[in-house]
C-alpha cells in the first residue's frame, strides 16, 4: 500500500497492523450474487495515532472493463459492513486507457453523491525510477511499468535481485519469480542471453542460480495469481477479519 496509496498511508504504515477482510461480501437475499473484492484490507494503528482505515483495492487489466459504479457499490457495502466512513478505494491499472475517474449523482442544484478513487497507472510509471526501490511491490511490478523495449532484460534483472534482497523466504521467492517471469515475457533471444551470461555468472554471485536453474525465465504455462503479487504479504496472513454479522454466515 505504500506503493499504490502513498498519499493516504502516510509515513507511519510500518507501525500499522494490516488485516485482510473477507473478499465475498454478504448477500441481502439468498438468491443475490456475491460481490467479490480483489483485496479489501483493514489498516489499524495500535498506538492510537490514527483511526482505522479500510482500503478497497481493485486491479484492472484493461481500463475499458473498469466500472466506477461497481466500485462505488463495493465501497458502500463495505462501509456498511464495517460500520465506518473511513474507506479509501484504490484501482491499479495494468494498461493505459480511458476510463471514468469520478461519479457524481444529483440534479440541477445539488450533487448528492461525489465518488472518486486513487488510481495507479503502472504503464505511466517509469521503471527507471523504481529500479533501486526497497519496496518489494515496486520491484515485482517493474515489468509492468514503462521502459524502452530494448531494455526489457535489464528491467527483468533489476526485478530479480531486488526480490532476493527484499524477500528472504525461499517459497515466496519462487512464487514471486513466477510473476516477474510472466509479465516480463522475455523473447527467446533474451532468455538465451540470460541463461548463458547472467545465470551462469552473475546469478551465482547474487544467489539466484539455485532458484532460477529450476525455473528459467520464459512464458509461464499458467497465469500467476495476480492478487498475491500485486499486494504482497498481506494476503499471506491467515487472520481474516470478520464482522459480527459475517460470523453467522458460513
């Protein structure tokens, strides 16, 4: 969240406790369909310096599929469920494109609902600005940012050592490598260059060889689960927040 919603998280996010909320919201009637959120998170500050905030984080691969009305529904439902007005919607766009940025409901004299969201356009971010970032989400998403096509292998290499440096857990390293591999989408020539030069030489120095020998870069046979990689360790936690209302619904 420090990467996607910096202006709202502030500088004290490291003092906060982040709790994933159940993704399927309650149905008013049995026949209604669930609204499923990508990553709803409750952020609490145990020191009491700030009130808790609910972040509604959505990821959109294609901008034309984004519905601000759907997002507004999510936020209103979650605000009612959590009994709070402190809800911040964040939308992560993988590809540039046009979409509605605000929603105003009202008549000729007054606006009765004014809804906006924080937008993170990955393709509009310069990968060069984040090549040395200590934020693991920024490093993982380097292939999703803007950079010259001829520098794709260099961006891939900036993401891989950053992962090894920031994330010490080998199991998570393997999962995150799969994500970088998929979105980097290296050509056969770039794959061969990586194997023959970087993996054999620099790979051993940086500690990449043990992992990458088992899984060299290329086109993944299955699409990696984006939720895990976009939002990091928050989804690894086993504690899921349930309101008193949700505990009566299996």
